[in-house]
C-alpha cells in the first residue's frame, strides 16, 4: 500500500508527523481526499481533518481553519491561519 507523508503544524509546534494512507478535509467547495500521487494542491480548509492511517482506520481532528498543501506525496497542514 502506497503512503503519503503528512505533517500537521500549529503555532506551538508539530501536531502530527507520519506516513498515512489518505487525508480528508473540507474547503469552500466541499469535502475532498488526498491520496498517494495526488496532483499538486493548495487550499484553505475548515471544520476537521481526517487522517486515514490505512483503509480501515481513521482519526478525526477538529479544527477551525488552516491551509493544506500537497506536493510529491508530502501533505503539509498549517493550522490557525
């Protein structure tokens, strides 16, 4: 199973840093998913981030707002922006 590298940061420091199957969130257009080999992508996000450790395990993280960036199987999230 191909994984992506996910790093979630807020002003105080790193909240999550690891390899995951997928990342899901919501922007002004609606919900979206980022999987392995996703095209380059930047968006403002809100409400929550869902971290999919694998196809059967997920964890929701409630957020207010943030920025998500995906490039070459690295997904970075900056919270509180």
